[in-house]
C-alpha cells in the first residue's frame, strides 16, 4: 500500500463527517502539526493566518503568515485580528505571547508529546479548542486504525536498522538524538536511532558518524533540494558506514519527518517501504 493511500481512508472518513455549527472564531495556528490538525478537523475556514512552519496541506501555504513560531512578533499576529491563538510549547518569545494575552487574545497551548498517545491527545486538544469534539473522535479512530495496520518488515525482528537523521545539510550538519521528532519516529517504527547516545540536535563529527554506523541516512526533501545528495556522501567518515557503502538515503517531507502529527503512521509505513529490501 502506498504512503498516500495508507492514510487516505482516514482522511476520507473525516471528510464525510456532517458538519455542525461551531462557535465562530478567528484562529491563528502556530506550528505545522497544529495547523495540519485544524485542516483534518475541517476547521480551516476559521483560520485567518498560520506560521511559516505550516506547510501541510498545500492550502496552508496560501494562508497569511505571521512569521516563524519561535520568533513571533506581536505586531504580526495582531495585524490579522485573531480571537484565539493555537500554539505549541515551542512558540515564543514568551514576552510576545504575554503581550498578546494582555490584548485579550485567548492562547491555547497544544501539548505535542512524542508518542502515539501524544498524537491522539494533540488532536483531542485542538478539537476541544475549536468545538469539533466529534470530528476529533472520528479522526483519532482513523489514526488508531492506521497505527494498528502497521507491520514492520520481517527482517526487523532479527535486527532493526540503524537510522541517522541529518539536518542542515550544506551548512553545519546536525544529527537528531533523543528527545527529538525523528528519534520518536524511529522508535515508534521499531528502528534504532544511530544517534541515541546524544540528546537533542548536535553537530555531526566524523568521529560521531563512525561510531553511529548507520544503515541508512534520513533527510528532509527540502534540505536535500538545497544541498544536493553529494553533500551527504562527501561527509568525512560517511564512506566507512553501511549507509555510505550502499548509498542508502531516505528523503521525507520536513513536517512528515519532524512533526509527529496525524500522518505519523504514513511516515512509519514509508520507512518500511523504503527499507523493505534492507538486510543486516
């Protein structure tokens, strides 16, 4: 089953919901995953703006933008006259959020925990904020079903592949350790994060790369488009790794790889598909 069709049934199920009246709100959604959930619930008509990390679905890229979620300005947000601001814990600066709150705007923080239950909770939180509880329940049923249908390649039960997520190619490359979106994605998929010995994002060194010995490199489509695939294989030490020897690279949309949103089962299935011919 293709990644696109894998989650299609769930999206269609949500799309077939009969809409019911909800309280009219002027919403600004901050955070790509939060915005994706707003669209999944069919509440996009309430959106007056989003932040620049909101790149899915395609319609979200056409909404007015108020800047990046970590570097918001009060003026930019106030210019679209929102009633409610949906944010993630990463939103800021705190001073700006306080200024917005003091103007009477309702700030609703959507906690995005790096787990299956965290994804379901995020959908429920957005649904509650938008008075779309029924839609949220149906969406979560579809997400649960998508998770339940996942089945890793048989070889993974013998030895799971070691995956290394690399960010900022072409500049100072960083790898994703524990407490990051890619780490959670790999763990949920049943793979091993080759950079699990570190926390957060750290600079990639030749020594760390040789120690990691990844079987495959995972990068974002956006990063690869900017730097080119050669930037990966030219990294010092890469040629001595299983991934470098096989030139095994997996490219993913940035929000799909980093967002841990409703499409996470699709992301996991995509990893399975890309590594179905891998063997230790």
